[in-house]
């Protein structure tokens, strides 16, 4: 079972490592007043006695001051599930970490398998198990790291070894894109899923330039009041997340659950041969056009010299994801002369590079010594369901010598 639980406590790192996350994140735009900011206020009172002005009373020399308390509010969300295939290595499951408070904080991360799903993930082939991105171009503020944004960002390696930790450090209103990286086991079936919980615990940063920074769990005000207006208290305001441990309401931590979901293509292929009557074929070179082709139901013709035969390779996909880069090769045997080959049904040639192609010898080529090779490359077959698979055909016509 995957288990990289968040452990609350002290962790040290060099200033360079700790601050390598920078602060160029997309803004959440709470725009709260910064923690520790003094709010100063004065008053003046003027009055008269028997129409004689008296000395003004004011507190200009000693204004009334309070310091803004520290709102601690972290949010973890799961913007999308990750679709995977069985036996896939280094699958990335995305999360978004947001500092919804009014001060700079670091965040200790951890994750674990959640619930009784169909499979458990295992440690990734590529270390570490958690990476995060500093993003400076979340132009649509949707909390999703696009391909363009990822290309402009620098991935950071999260390491939970004390003394070498590299964790997100976020200014108020900043966000980080966090990815859990895991391997998907073999032998899974379509729609199997595995839930992952990601935790984030708010850490207070102590230490200064040239010294080792220390991260300490951010605790709330113990006496539940703010009797000293100049004391900057920690006010924990986070919501309860889905995790049953390491996360509760107003504890400085938050969690979210995402899922790895298996979508396997289920591709099968069969080959049949049919005799084609002259009345049906017209000429043996003419295969019915796209949209009008129907595979023969049964054999009703003799296989005599000069007669036309039709080979049909039927390909089906009953899985929940497309089958791509399909390569299919058929070498016709001796004693035949090829007439034509064509792709029919749901089997499609790819529109992306390298362009899908159907290569075949010219009509009338004798098939002796393997001279008749029909090669379909880079084709695609869309997803289907067990009850209604998508069906495509590679159809080859030849005459018997």
C-alpha cells in the first residue's frame, strides 16, 4: 500500500533550498491585509466652557494600535483524475495547493492510499514521489497547469528527508501545482481505480539569511482570545478535508483526494476469407465505398481459378480508451494475384504525424514469394464498450491464379 504520511514536526533546510520555490505564483486575489501590519488610529476632542475654547484632547502622541492577526488557511484540491493503463510507470496525479491566508508559509506534504479501491499504487520508478511546480503564467487562474505553463515552469523535487527538504513556500494568495508520482501495477482491468490522499500542513518558517531555516507546525492561539492587541496571533481557519487523520477543521492542515483510473483498450482481431461472386464484385478491384461496405455474412461461392476472394481482418475495441498507432501487416500467399486493399468501418488513418498510411502492391501483382505485402500503419480505433465495440476492417481482394 502506498503510504507517505505527513509527519508534523521540525524540519531543517538551507536558505537556498527552502526559497528555491520562489514566489512567482498565480494570484488567488483574496488580497487580505498582511499579518502583523499595525493599524493605528487617533482621535481629537474639542470643547468650550462658557464659550471659551479649551485645550484639545487627543491621542496623537500615543495612538491606539492593534496588529493584524495571522489568518492561517490552506486549501488542497484535486483538479482532475489521471487516466492510466495497467503497468504504467511514473503516472502523475495533480493537486493544487493554495495559501488562502495573509502571511507567508511553508507546507509539509504527504500522501497515502485512500479507501479500499481496486488496486494500490507503488513507489515511482523516477524519484521523488512528489514534485511541485512554481507557476508564473496561470493566465486563466483556473488552478490547472497547462502544457504551456508547465513548459515555462521549473519542477521542484520534494524530499521528506530531514536536512534536505525542499518544500513549497507560498506568499499569501499564492498557489503551487503538486504532483504525486506513482507506478501502476500490471493485471488491471478497465475502470479499476486507486484513490490517493494528499495532505498539506502549514509550517512556520524561522531563521534568517545565511542560517538554516527551520519549519515548525503552525499552531493556533492557545487561549482563544486576543487580549494583547499588539500580539500577532495565529488564527486557524482551514476547513476539514476528506482525510480522517492528519486533517481536521481549523488545525492548519488540509487534504484532497484524487484518483488514478484505468482505461485500457480491449482490442481483438480476427481474419476470414470469402468467395465473391462476379455479380457482387462487379470487378474484383472494386471494394465497396466507405459507409456502404458490409462484411460478407457467409461463404456461398466456390474458390476456383480466376475467381475473386476477399480477406477481411476485423479489429474491435471494447475498451474505454482509443487504440492508437495500430500497425497491421498481411502478406498474401502464393497462387494469388492482388487486386485491391482498403480500410473500412471505424478503423481510421491517423490525422497526426506520422500520417497513417495503407501501403499495397499495384493491382495485378502476382503474390509469389511474399511479393504481396499489405501494411497498415499508425491507424486508430476509437473506444467502445463491451456491449457495443467499435469495429474496423482491413479488406483485401485478390484473384486465384
